[in-house]
């Protein structure tokens, strides 16, 4: 009987050490899907950009053409360069009424937007920092106001303005623009994210009153939110067409968008107005672009309010 000595199994060979800083390459299919996704996303963004910029590009090219070239050439091809001549004709037509419309729009927009933003920020701050009876119910009423389209309330506003004798005056356009329920909602969100309650308590302990606390302490903290609400209100007031159409009869009080609309209604009887409508529309866009470019730093920081506590 022979005996055999059992030999233990040899231990597995150790895996070679991995080099530090070296990462394994992703599978080819995953890398291919990533490239395809980027191509699709960039393609969609390019299509959206072209769709967005195409009307503005046409407006810029058309404003350089004469009346004949507007109809005799391709919409996106250049004709005789008459931009300065068209601009001069626009500013001189009817004793410079377009300049008056532009100043009216600036008056309606800047004054109404500034006061509306200040009122909205004060209301949003009060809804956030003060506890009073029925606070949430009143805030619910504000949210209902956000859901109501502005065109629905234009007829009641006209009847009220007619009773007060404000129709066909600057006040008929300015006063309704002061109410901004969406601005109140945004102001409460900004107040929750930007103004700590401890800072307000410290100001009150130092002897500051409520108005001084709001003006000196809370309002500087709410500067990004203030600019954001101002830009929204500025855009809405600048594009306020239907309200001005309901309230105004005197063409000397028209904002620029209503004046251009009236010109466009008469282009068949007065064909020389067609180039003026086009270049006037281009000039009317410039204040909005300037406002966004000058205030974009505050606007972008304001839109991120609440993202990081």
C-alpha cells in the first residue's frame, strides 16, 4: 500500500500592481454614444439659435434697403446701402414724432418699472419677514393674480380710468403698470434666499426702525433680485401694446410699439412708411438689448437665487 504525500494547492499569483494615475478607457460603445449625444445636442442648439436670430438678421438687412430693394431682392441679400438715409427719414418724419414715441416708451418703461420693482420688493420682503394675520391667504391672492392674463383686465381698467378721467393721459398707462404680482412672488423668493433674519434682528437691536432696516440693510442684499425683477418689468412695460391701445387716442402719447403699429396699418395708403416701420422696429429693439447687456451680471446672479443656501 503506497502512500502519497498530498501537496497543497499553490497560491494564486498576485495581480500586477496598477500604475497610479492611469485610468481604464471606457468601452467603445459608451464613448460612441457620448459623441453622438453631443452632436445631437449641439445640432438642436444650432437650429434653435438660427431660428431665434433669423428674424433679427432679416430686420437688420432690410433696414439698409430702399423701398424698391425690399421687394426686388432676396430677403437676406443686400441691396443699395441706405441705412443712414432711412434712419434720417425716420427721425424727420412728421416733425420727429418717432422720437417722441421713443421718449414716451422710455417714460412709461423706466418710471413704471422702477416704481413697480420697488413696490414688488417691499411687498415680497413683508410677506417673507413679517408674520401677520392671513399672510398665506393674501399671498395666495397674489399667486392668483399671476395666473390672470393681462389682456383680461384691460377692459375693467379702461372703465375705471374712464370714471376717474384718466383716459388718454400718461397716468392711464403708468398706474396699471405699477402692479406686478409675479414680481411680488419673485421678491419673496429672493428675500428668503438673500436676507438672513439674524441680520435684521441685529439691525433692530442697534436701534434701526423697520423702514431704515429695509432701506439700509435688506435692500442692498436684494440688489440682484431687484435688477432681475426690474428687467422682467422693463420688458413687459416696453412691450405693453394692448394697454396703450385701449387707453390712448392721441398719437403724441403713443409708445413706440403702438406708433409703429399705426404706421403699419397705413402702409397700403402710404407706401413710403414701409421702410420707416422696418428701421423703426430695429431702433425699438435697441433699448432692450442695451438694458440686458448692462445689467446681465446682476440678472444672471439673481436667477440663481435659492440654488445655494
